[in-house]
């Protein structure tokens, strides 16, 4: 039966929703899968990884620690064929804006008229400090555009209303991974400082080396403290952003190496925070996780407070500080009003373990989203997807975005975009997989090894 002609009633009781999550990196998979579980109790969760430069490795997925009943790697066109073939109730698009836009137009091509199609949900994995209008307009057309705080919800609606687009999809929630035990300093535990690094902030080798050296210097100044450099990925792996200057390689160049009480660590951020007494970062979303628990949190000002760094987002937070101030013993505490505005549910209980994360105080940040989702699921059909960007509003911009995902200007797959692997031999599939991995490896080597050398040569 053609997808546009499905007419079965959606008005029926549901015990578990069929949810598909499409993600393009390890952090977005974490956000998408956890969001799905906040929207529905024990959903039947199927995961898809969008094939690209940031497709996570098995190690990265294991570190995230969020499982699905099935997890497979797909192209955009293959994912569209999957959701046309399988009847999912909800599709969570945990992707960059351009990929979200491509899927939205692909779904519009599948169901150009009101039909029984899946409810489409999207949002952001963390702090939104750049490309606000661009990213939001690329996400317009989803049934739910989740905002992680009251502050974000207001900004999102203002952008949509500013271009005359419907802002009804904007729904206030919170980051789905704000959880974990409230901070309570244990006298028997060694004071632990965690520097949560970011793949692309700061960008330059000199700035990144400076921050690493300051962390090592803090460890030397405080031999009774353990300083952990929390890394996002291993060399050769990619996450949400490109990392041209991995801290692992910078650490190898420190004269004498890192001090004994300073080391590089991997692992789930929530588990690392379980033993943290001070979280230090430039602008990572880890700061919000830390503040949610009431952990002293420092957002560094050493490189300035600049939009390019993202630390301007923390103006008014009470957390802006330099390594000099931290060396002198400062333990920044978040401002309760700022935290509440940012959707940090433990805000007013910061530093008070008995109140941090208390549902009776903070409420359920996903209640409105679940209510809206239930309303949409009760409709016999949903309206056709209506993104703001069309061939009329963005005739030059939109076709290029769709073409990058092998879709025609009308959202339909280009010839050859969907390959049928059923009749293909196992050897041929394995060979294609090896070639794909080799191409990714070559790309990552170019980004992390060749590009920095060429850049330095150009500066001579």
C-alpha cells in the first residue's frame, strides 16, 4: 500500500511506542536515545546511525551506554525507505540541521498529503551558542522542536515568528541526561578536578596546549588533588565536531610529561562526575550536567569571553573563572536564577543534596512534550510536513542541502541513492565496508595530521 494512502486509525491505546532514532554522532545518539526514553516509557527503540564523517565507533557507542533493540548504519535515502516500509510511531532526528532538513523534505515527498506518518521530533544536544537562526530554520517542519530550557524556548519561538513561520512545534523540555547523584563532598575522598575538553573549542594548537599545560600546572601546585583530563574521543575517532589537535598528542609534547596526579581519562561523563569535586571547561555541556548536581563548576575565561568559544553563554552564571583563580582556591557556584532559566532542574538545590533533582520541586520537564506527543498520536492522520525552507523561500540554499544527502530538489531520492543489498554477496558487502572504513580513516588522518601541517606552512 502506498505510504500516502495508509488510513488505519491511530486512536488506540499504546503500551510501548515504536521509536526510530537517527543520529550522526555519539553525542547525538546519546541525546536522541535518552530523549526517546523520556518521551515514552520503555519504547521499542530502533537506532540508525547516519553514515558520514562522524559515524561513531563501537567503542564510542559503548562509552555512551545507551542501547537499542537494533542499531544499523544507513544513508539518508536508506533511512527514508526504512520508515516508509516500517510503521514507526515516532522518529527522533538527532542530527545536524542540514541532515534534519533533508529528512523532513524526504518525508514530505513520501507523504505529500495528510497521512498516517510518524511524529517527527528534533532538537539540540546541548548549549546553543552559534548559528541559532540557521540551525533552527533547518529544523523547522518537525512536529516537535525541543528546547532544553525556558531561555531556549523563548529564543526559538522568536526566530520562527521573526520569519513568519509557525512556532507551535517549539516545546520546552530539558537535556535528557541531566541526572545522577547530587554532589556531596566526601572527606575521605581525594579532591578531584576534571577538565572536560572539547573537540573544536578552542581551535588553535597553541590555545589547546596552553589549557593542557595549565591543567598540569594546577596538578603540580596542588599535589593532593587528582586532575583528570576528560577526553571525548581517541585519535582517529570523530564526534560532533572535528578535532584537529587531539589533547593526547599535545600531552606527549609536554616537557617531562604530565605530573603523577594528572592523567587522561575516557568514559561516560555521568560516571566521571560521580567522583568530581570541581568541573572545569571552556563551554562544554558537561558544565550543565555538573551544575545540575551542585558540583562547583568553572567556565574558563583565560582565552577571553567570546562567541567563538561559546563561553559567552555562561554570562550571569556565576561560573566564569580563570586558571589563576582556580589555582588560588576558587570553587565557583552557579547562580540559582540563571540555572533555573537554563533548565537545570537542580538549580535551586545547588549545593543541597537533599533538594537537587527533586521532582516535587523541579517538576517533570518532559511532561509538556509527552502531552503534545500523545495529542499527535491520537490524530487519525497528520498534516504533510511543512518546512520553512522550500523551493520558493530558499531556491538557492535548499537544493544544495538536499543534494548532499542524495535527494532531488523535491525530496525524492536521486537515482542510485537507495541500493538493494539483498542479492549482494557477503564478500562484496564486507569489501564495501572495508573500503568505507579506509576512506574514513584517510579523511580523519587528513584532518588531524595533514591539515595542521599545511596550515602551519601557510603561516610561514
